[in-house]
């Protein structure tokens, strides 16, 4: 495992890696490394000097969380606005992409909870153990759960999935992560999500394969008519209970279906789940909180998530990047401002 980890770092250039990923919708149609940028929330110009750099995702995703001073003479703005751009191609000022805050470079060489390979980038679930899954296995997990209609409809978040290990309180909050499914499967995800909303409201779906219209009949009504109109509805009349063509009396097919409706799940190996924990690696890296200043070699301690370091020695005050050891620059800001 150690030799594989060293080889992985050699291949990925993990001494200076990209912490941020986006889904580039307009140009790449794929997950790509992202560039973090900041501007004044008032004038929308990159002239804001921050009081402190961001140290976690909340700092950049929650509006008006960080403050600073706008250096533009015609602006009195004092709050930061963060945004992301696709790092795979040139972009205009107005082109932005949605950040995938659960996707990151596998700098800690954690094995995937499903295939147990060391891959990069990976998705890190927001559960207590922060289980790690590679993007190929995440795609398979989503498609499997989509096929089994096992996505969860949350009133606040929408149609989502929890950690693959079934950890509590781990639903994915940023639904753009499901763009990893690809266009065809993502369209199906959106359709199923809309259908689930109808079902949550007490509605039914037309069982005709070519239709599937969402209907909201009165409670207790057994005879459902899929009324045609406005390009929706096929005219099929069906039974609310068994979803077959409407009939009088008991539903014959319903009894035979009940035995086949056992809930399917996504099985994860317990040992693999123990190995695929981002947090366990975090505890080891926390111990390594001191590095020498690249300019004067005095030991400098890191006590937060921000990679922007400043030498405490009065005669030095060199500003540098904890990640790559170079003088702090715009590339460091864009690629790995925090970890």
C-alpha cells in the first residue's frame, strides 16, 4: 500500500494539487478542476482585500461570511463574494460553474469504499466518518439506487442520497453532484424527483409506459382518469390501488405483487468502510502542523484550513503557500486556498 501511495503521489503531482472541482455545464459537460475567485459583492470587481482568507467551505458558500476592504475609489463595499470557474478552459468574466464541495483530490490516498482502489478525484460524504467513494463507483451507486427508486425525497433538500454506507444525517445537500450521472441519467433523476413530489402530495402516476403523467385526484377516489389536455395525459382509466385498467371488486394482481416489493439496498463491505474514512487520515495529518518557512526556515505552525501562511518572524514576514511551499500567488488561491 505504501509503494502504491508513493506512486500515486508521483503520478498526480500531489505536492501541489487542486482541492476544488466543479461541474462545467456549458463547455465540458463533465467534472473538472475548478478555480476559486473572489470579488467585492458590491461592485463585482476583483478589488477586495480580505481581512482573512477562507479556511473551509462555509466561508465561500455562505454569502457575506467574510469581510474585507474594496480598493476601488468609487466603492465602499466590505463583503466578499466567492465564485468558481472551470479550470479546464479559458472563461469570460460572466462564466461561472457550480462547485462540487464533496469532490476533492485524493491527497490522502484513501481507498474507495466500494471498489477499494485508490483513485482520484473522489467524493467524500458528509457523514461522521466522511466515507470516500471514487467517481465511477458513485455513478454506479446513483444509477443502482435510481433503478430501484431508492432516492430519498427530503422536503428541504429535494431528491437525494445518503452515504453509501447508510450513515445517518448524510444526505447530499448540493444536488449538482448528481450531474456526475451524465445527461441521460440526470434527466431521469430529475423526472423521478418530480414524480416523487407528486407522490408525496398524495398524487398518483399514470401507469401507461409512454405517459407517466402526475395526477392529483381527490382522496379516496379509486377510479382514476388520466385526462388528456395541454399535451399531458393519455386518457387511460385505471385503478388507484393496483394501477391496472379500472375494474370493480378486489385487485387480483396486488396480492401477488406484495411479495416482490422487498426493498433493495446497496451493500457495502464493513472492512472496506473502515478503510475508506477521510477523517482517520485527517487525524494523522493534524499531527503534522509545522513546516519551515521557505524564506528563513523558522518553524511555522498551521492552525486552520487556510493555506495562506505568513512567517511570524518580524525580519521575514514572507507570505507563502502551505500546500506547495511557493510564494503565495493567484494560482494557490484558485487551486487550493483551503483544504
